[in-house]
C-alpha cells in the first residue's frame, strides 16, 4: 500500500477510493489499516508534504515556482499546500526555500526539527511518541 501511495503521490485523485479500487479492498479495511498512523488521508498528506520539502530544498529544483512544486506533489491549490506546509513545518514553503538557499541564511537542519521528526516517525509507522 505504501509503495502504491508513493508511486501515485502526484495524482490529485489519490485517496481512499483510488486505493480501494487499485488494491481490491474495502474502504473499512483500508481505514483500519491506516488508523494507527493517523488515517489514510493524513498519511497521503504527509508523503506529499515530505516530497515537497525535499523539492523545495533541492538546488536542482530551485528554478521551479512553489505552485508548480505543490501541483507536482499532488496538491490541488497553492494556498491549501501553503497552509498544510506551514502547519507541518512551522514556516511557509517560500520561507523554507529562502532560508535554505540564501547564502547568508542560517542553514538550520530542519530535518531535525520536532515536527519533521514526528512526521518521519509516523511515515515509518513508528508513531510520534516513540524513538
């Protein structure tokens, strides 16, 4: 299931119905399987946000508009993406990019931030409270 999600993160219609059709399982079973890590919708959003974070900090993608990255990561609108990103990482996508790529900026490793660490643990199925 996780591989199917990862392979289809850019698809805007990626969601429970998409997964149930592809996996041949009931919606109830899908929800039960993802419940321990916050639900299928939350998992998909976390994968999209993680992919966007990496794209925004990748020098090879610095020429891409934030809206293009949002679309490539499966978000339907830049404003929804920006709000979700800020909630997950504590700064806007534009601010992350400016901080990460500006030569005089404080190059704090955001991958060690609590929000990113918690999200990474959830993505790996370890839960946010465990180490």
